[in-house]
C-alpha cells in the first residue's frame, strides 16, 4: 500500500461503502470505489470474505475501470 500510495482509510471506505462490488466464484469479492483525492481513480480491493477475520488479498488502482 505504501509503494502504491494507497491510504488505509481509502481501503476501509472502499470495503464499507463501495461504489460497486463484483462477487467472484473463487471465494473473492472485488470492491471498487472512486477516490476523489487521487483525481477520481478507481481503487479495487479484493477480499476473501470466507476467512475469519476477512482477508484482503490485494489493493490497487484499476486503470481499466471507469465509474
């Protein structure tokens, strides 16, 4: 997250209040949210909701998505 300049509060906000979600078959849910502080780039947080606690798999700004 540090290398990609992604703040922890952006990740939390994306998971708690996403603009869009994409459930996947392989025990993943993709959460997407536009981040105004990064000029509207879309943050993608991939989470495994079946683990306890839920586990973040990866976090990145997705250039392919426009919201």
